[in-house]
């Protein structure tokens, strides 16, 4: 599911205007959280579906995405402790694309509208869904990369286009903006596979400021995907024309629109600053159980008990049963008291989820 749109227009001066559009449209949202059903039915109807069609498309999508998320939610939660099942469903819906409803694939509608020449109208067409998607994504842990790749089957314009006077060509030194969400891959081969050996453009995105959301687990088609938020400004570093035109662009600014009403809630370890934060789920318990066996007993006991409420530790530790029980019950997984806890994989310290601000409370 590689998107076909890079950027259909470019007006450097319009970033402010663009942000004001967002603000105007979303000023009432903090109190009125739409449901996914409302958001999608509206999205489909704005794209021309009748109410009946819109409801049918929604039902089809919801059934499929729900079953995908139910299967994957353990793994999702492990990596993104703040994500709820509803959030996960919203993100999954973004990746859902079936032949029968091709023109109504949410990612397509969303991105067509984000690059609409009339940006305000475009954002209005997708406002509820955009709001839900940004809300869900911003509860995810950011993934920072040095390089991301993206390919498309058409060649980008490297010269001025007379009929599009505002268009800024893909030329070294030019500045452009990704107005829409951008699907990328951290693996060059995966990105290139979208070209099917044909002509096109390969975009390499670089920059110290480069980050996205790894939505692979949410992806209905299990494609590996790093998703970039809209409004990324970049400068073209190099263009090499050819059978596949290669463009290198460097992110220079990412304006996260609506950050005042949609909190950016990444969790960072308070001790070492890493965002490599996980919840304790399945394979993690294995890691910790193994580790516990190597710990000094008292130290291990204290570490465990500091956050556990269910079992008494007496005797258990001394005869080895403790570890067995931890193993069998999936310690930190289905034991009350661990639900709101995460640990830092880089320095092994534990944190309560509630310790992190802003901790999103909006549920829908
Ligand atoms: Zn840490």
C-alpha cells in the first residue's frame, strides 16, 4: 500500500494558512470525540457514497479490521502501551484497501483531500477521521530512522510545469512540503518492490529529524510500513534522473498540526531518555524470568514485589517455585498491578504509565 501521491502542489508561504485551517476546523473537537463509525461514514459520503453504501463499506471494513486487531493486539500493546483497541482499529482502518471499495480506501480519501488545492475544503472532508487517526498515532512510540525509502510508479517533475505555476519542481536546493501522510519503508528493497521492475521514482528521505510510526502490526496486509505525519518540510538534496529517478530529500521541519488539542504522548524513560519502552507481554516475560534466575535473590524479589500485589513471596523464592509461578501466570501480563506498567529496554528500569504526561484520557 504505497501511496501514489508525493505532493501535488507547493506553496512555501502557506504553512501558516494551512495550520490556521486546521485550527479553525478542529477548535470544537476536544469535547466532541467522534466514533470511528461516524468518522468513516462521513468520509465515504463526502467521497460520493450514498448513506446506504457508506454504512455497508463501514461494516465490511470494521469486521475485517476488528478481527485483524484482535489477533494482533497483544503484540501491539507490548510496543505501544498507550494504544487502546479502538486506537488500533483506527490505524488498521487506514491500511484497509480492497478491490470492491477501492475508491473508498480511507488512506486514499484522506491523502487526496490533504493535497486538495482548496486545503480548507479538503480538511473539512476528512476532519473526523483525521482527528481520530492523529489521536491514535500520537499515542504510539516514535521510530527514529536515518533513512527511509518510498517509491512510486510515475516520474516526478524535475522542471517547472507551465500549467501548474505554483508547483516547485524536484530540483536540488528546492524546498517542498509533504502535505499528506507518507508511507515509507526502512528497507530499500521493500520500497523498490512497489515499482515491479518498471520506471518511476525512488525517494530517499533523510534527516536528523526523521521519525515516523511503525504501523506494521496494524497493517491489514501485514506490509512493513513507517508512516510519516503530514506537514513535513524538506529540501531536495540531490536528483539523479534515469529509468528510476532518484531523489534524496532531507526533512528540515515537521510541524505537528493540532498538537495543542491532540497530545503528542510519547513515553520516554525518565532515567535514560530512551523511548524504547515496552509493556511486559508474552516474550518479555521469558526475558525477565530468565533474567530473574540470574539475579541476586533478594534483589530480584524486591524488584518483583515492588510492583506485584497478587502472590505472597514467602517460601516461593527459596524453593524455586516463584519463578515457575511467574512463568505460568505470565508475570507482568495477566497479573493485576502490571497493567499500567512499562519498562525501559535500554536501562531496565520500570515506570508506571500514569507517570507520563500528557497521558491521554480521551476515549471513544
Ligand atoms: Zn531507560
